[in-house]
C-alpha cells in the first residue's frame, strides 16, 4: 500500500442550511449591510430575497411582524440594519442558517446601547454609482455597504460623490430590501445602477466647507462601523454623558449655555445629554464632534477624549438645524427651566407626571412642552417608567394572592373558578393579565384540578 495513502476519515465540518458566503469587508468602514447580504445570499441560491425570507428565515424568527415576511415589514426594512429587535432577530436566524457568528457586524447592533434608533437609518436605499461600477469592472463581488444605509451619511467618502437615491433610468426610489432586490440593480426597473460617468450627484457645486463637513461625517461614521469588531471597552450611556460633560468643562468651563451655543444646539437638549438623561442621536453626535474637532468613536468608547485643537468649527449653513418655531415667551424662562431640572434631579417617589408638574408651576402642559421639549419628555419618561414598574409589581402581588385564594378555596372544597377567585382579589382586573391567568391555571393543575 502506498505510504502516502492516508486512510483516516477526513474531518468534515457540519453543514449549514444556507451557503456560508464570506462577509464583505468585515472590520472596515466598507463592511456590507445585512440587507445587502440577504440579497447576495438569495442570489447565490437563485431565489428572490422575498422567497428566502419567507421560506427559510421567517420560521426561525416566528414573531408578530409575520416573521421577516417582507410584505408585512415593507416600509420598515431599514430597521433590519439598525439597532433594534428586528435586526437582532434576523441576525440570530441567519447566523443559525449560514453557520456564521458575526452577522451582527453587518448592522448597527454593536452600538445599540448608545445610539437612539430615531432617525438613525435611512428609510430608502442610497448608493454610490462609482463604487458599484468599480466593483463590476474589477471583477469584485458586488455588495452594498452598511455605511450607505445611515441617515447622516450623504456622501461616498471614497469618490466624494453624493449618494444617489433615485434610479437614473426609472427615476424611482427603492426600499432597502424588497421581494426582488438585486445587488447593484434598481429594485423597480432592474437596470444596473453603477456608472463611472460624472453624474448630477457630483460634488463640484458644493462649497468647500460643505464638502469638508460631508466627508468628515461619512468618515466619522465609517470609523464607528470599522471599530465594531474590536471594541475593548463596555459601551455605556454613562460614558457618553461623562465625555460630553468633560467637553463642556474644556470648551466652556462647564457653562452648559455657552457650550450649547458653541455646538449650535438648544441648551435644554445639551443639559439632558450631559446629565445622562437623554442620548444624542447619531446626527447630533456627528455634528457636535465636527464642531469640537473630536472623534465620535472616542466620545463613545474612551474615558479620555483627545482634544488637539480648542478652536470650534462652525457647521456649514445647510446643515445647521432649522430654528424652532419662536418659543412662547415665558415670564421667567430661566426660572421655569431650573424648576423643571429640579423635578428631574429630585427623584421624588412617586415622580410627578408632566401634568402635575405643569399644574404646580402654574403653566399649561402644552406651553411647557413648546418651550422645554426635551426636559418635558424626560419628566414624562421618568413618570412612565415608574408607573410601569409599579404596575408589574402589583401584577406580581396579584399572582401570589391568586395562589393563596386557590389553595384556600380548594381546602374548603370549593372549586376555584375564575369568578370565585376574582371575588377575593384586591385587584380583580389583573386576572386579564397573562401572567396572573398562568398562575391560576398552574395552581389548579398542581392540585390535580381540571383547567
Ligand atoms: Zn463611491
Ligand atoms: Zn429603476
């Protein structure tokens, strides 16, 4: 027998249900998006993404939003690349089906603790025709970067060209993922979207400051995306507040009003950020880091932020936030503000509702809302959270009560029907709650009683 003939059985790794396609550009600013990956995966199996989602993915997600059924999540497909549960459900299902374990890196999930989902993702598809064309000409795999799916990114940092959102052939816009999505092609007319010729999206008409800002924003977000696989520090809300407070100390000796003027943001909003009551949305974060010439990635991940230049940059006119509707004049604007801040800081139990706070201060709730939108929202949130916890506690208490009542009735040889049990409860209404009903049934079962 030939000595070279190895008779040992080769080890064959376990097979995945769907192809284990390589993830494009992982760990770089150009990593692909999850919706783009689904499209490529569907293409490799020669089916439409809609079919793949319905037949293979939906049964694993099995949720109310009809388990990844594209017809029902139609206008929310942008959330599939985002920070929420739709993205995490899909990642879990796809990891299982493809044998990957890092598909979350094709979404913004790594940043879910510090980036509010509001206005984070772009609701329609955007692309750089030159990137597509380059991928095609060079024979690379064609794919859609995650960077293009974020609202704050308006430009391709490689080609310095504004991202397109309307097909040059049919002039329609596309959703991020549709039943018949095809990489690099319009989802409506199915024509190729790549092009190397100068287009109307060229940046040559942009002012220099405008271009500087757009490229800076795209690169700053690209840095976040690239860093996702190697994050060392725990991502936390507190660090963001701490970082912002430190910036306020550095740039305005801790004077929040002065600091908010520097970053061109309303004082109330900045106060809530610095006190950890609210988190800035990604677009606000990128704007303020641009003004202060600091890195967004550092602000979100480091305890100490490098400040190399203390001069503050102005945002170009086009991206300055539109002035809010002139606030109704309050007689004592500053005084009311500090009273509202006090309500938040006092942590009174139970916390007052916004309605009660307004009554106490002698103003109409709407007037407060118009003048101090963020503070009012924070007061309402504090109240709602407390009420929610109180409700859940009372449900738990009711569960215990139900258990006792069932045991007692049974020991008196009385069948513990729902109607009888409810007569003995402090809050009979809770019997509608699934958990309470569950306890009722379980206790009966443990006594050998029929349901
Ligand atoms: Zn490009
Ligand atoms: Zn088209």
